[in-house]
C-alpha cells in the first residue's frame, strides 16, 4: 500500500463514525473503507493518465491547433486514453458497489442491534381444555331434531329390510 498512513487515517474516521461492536461489523466497515480508498486511488490514477496523454501528444497537438485551450487538450487526452478510461470506469463502478453494499449491510446489522429488547416477558396464551365448536349453521329447533331422529329411524328400518348396513345413507345431491 503506497500510503498506509492515509488509509489508516480514513479507517479511524470511519471507526469513530460507525463504532462497530462485533467482528462482522468491523469486517464490513474495513471492506467498505478499503473499497473507498482504492476508488480514490483510482481517481488519482485516472487524472494522472490524462495528464500523461496530454503531455505526450501536446507538441503535435499544438502544431495542428495552435490556439487550443485546456479543454481541447483534455478532450484530446481523453480520446487518446479511451480504452484505459473505460477500464477505470468499470473499476470505479465495482468499487462503488462494494462500498455501498458493505455500508448498507453494516447499517442493517447495527439497526438489528439497536432494536430494544422487551422489558417484561410476554404473557403466555392460556389454552382452553375444551374446544368450543361454533357451527356456521343455526342450531336446529327441538321439532327439527325430533323430525330428523324419525327420518334416521325410518332409514335404518328400510336399510335393514333391503339388506344394507343399518347406518347406510343415500347419497345427497
């Protein structure tokens, strides 16, 4: 690492901000900081690449366009460095994703840690020993119950006379 002190300074600032309290939180924070540090180094490399491209071609460019300003020199440098700049952009996007995902995971982990525990035990649910069944249909009247008992007795008598099982019921439609 070229600048260990700069990296450690950045890491200490993030540690002070996020205060990780577990190894997992520390690992996520360290990975996020390292991605951000590499991204900043990449930005510096990209700027240096453009400076090199501009300086390398400046003499010929001045002959072609003697009145060109710094923006024209920059455009020429970008054109000469197109392939490497595409690579830098891919690396930049990847490092940015790593950084954001690590910080999101860290915040989620810390939010779970901050959920307060309930102060008292929840009251247990008391289960009734008898299960109360409530039918969807209304309860039959005493007259309806008597009529149903007579119908069943008659059906039983018919079943026995026809050689069927006494509790056989004809299919309902």
